[in-house]
């Protein structure tokens, strides 16, 4: 498994070296929700602890507010975009960012 990844459009591909990407190229999404800022980015490095598992190379983080420090990681751009949207919607609905069924809370 590659140590580094780069983006070709929204597709992550293994790379033998650290890619040169701008912050805008690595940003999947960013939103303010109340006092929180939700940011989802491409990480370049695989953050998975599972050797045989898929690479975790995208990350959503919540900064500030009651859920400051919440983090979730993903393998693809599409998963990251969907995860970001879920976290934002949950915060807008005043439920935990990791809730998968806000109605069940």
C-alpha cells in the first residue's frame, strides 16, 4: 500500500512522493454551523491503522462548539463529501455529528 496519495480530479491515486497540491485542491468542503467550523480535506497520507484495509485519506473535522475535535475519515472523495454533508446536517439539527439516524436520537 502506498504511503502517499495524490488527486487526479476527485480520484485519489497512489504516489511515490508528496504531491504538490494547493489548499483549494485538497479541500472537499468547509462550512460554518453556528459557532462550529466543519472542514473536510484530502490528507495525502494514509491514516488507517489497518494494514490490509482501505486507505483513510480524507478527513472531516469539527472545530469549536460543543463537538470541537470530532473527526471522521474516509477512503474516497465521494464518501468524504457525503460524510461532510451528514456532519453539517446533524449539527444544524442539533444532534451529534456522528449520528446516522437523527430521528432515532
